[in-house]
C-alpha cells in the first residue's frame, strides 16, 4: 500500500530533524510530509534540509488545520494509508508498521496508538489524564466502545477515512471529536499499545489552564456531535 506519514509541526526546530531521522530508520519505505503550521522558528528550514516535502501554511491553523492539510495532501496524491505522527518527538516511529498492519490486513479502518493499554512510558500530566479518562467514559456511554486514549494523535487511516477527513476534520483539539465523526460514518476503529515519550524540546500547545479549556471544549463538541448523529 502507498503510505504517507504526516508530521504536523509548529515551532519544532529542536525536534524535527531527529523525528525525521527516526522515521527513516524505522520505516524508510514510507513517504513523509511535514506540515509546517506557520512556525516562527526554523522548523521549515530544518525539515527541508532533511530532504522531505514541506507544506508551509501562511497562517497558524492549529493542530486540526495542520493535520487536515496532511489529509488533503494524502488524498490528492492518492495514498492508500496516512499515518499521523507529531513533530514533537513524543511518538515512537518504531510503532509505525504495527499501526499500519491492521489496515493492510483489512482488520481496521483507523488504528490508534494508545499509551494506556500497557501503561508504559510517558503518561501525560495529571490534568490531561483526567480529561482522557473523561473522554473514555463518554466513549463508553455514547459510542459503545472503550477507547482508552482518544486524545492520541498517533494514528493510521485507510483511504476511505482519508477521503472523509480531508473534508470534515475538526479544527480545534480534533482527536476525540474525530472519533465520533468516524464512528457515525461506520468506520471500524481499533487501538494497539504503544509507548510514548515526553516532549524532547519546546513547549506544548496544551498546558496549564489550557488543559481545562481543552477538556470542557472537547466534551461539549463530543456531545454536540453525538446529538447531530442521533438526529441524522
């Protein structure tokens, strides 16, 4: 299958070269594109120096807009599989082939790398873990599926999911809400255990009180998306 690894990056000059190098060591047969979300540092220059395509957005769209740009790139270049791997060094490229395998075997449409199945490696800070647990309860109640790590941005998608999300991907804190869109459209979602790292350099876009806003905003969006699905 023709496979693309989408690397969204915002101010990741301290991480991007190592992330690309690790992807190449683990899965050199796959293509890479970096989505530079209007970084204010040298993310673009450092990614280009690694010899990978870089799509530079003229304004900062946030993680949702950056990832949707990656889906557009995958869709118009006719990729069979797209895998999202963040540019901050938290996702281990060594798991890329494991994430893609269920799609290649026809066992899943979307595969999520979860840090909470085996609970190894970096588990995120406590306030964000509270939010993740809240989303897990909502998933059980509303989706009737136990998704342990709905905020994980380490995911693989088949061509049908790419086709949907290049049009409908949520713009702000998208990962949990995207699951509801995918489930409403009948996609089969599975999780596999992965081990994640703490951020190697730079500052997370979701920290401090923004984590609380994140939890409230995403919970509201999930309920709205659920009601929209019930109403057809």
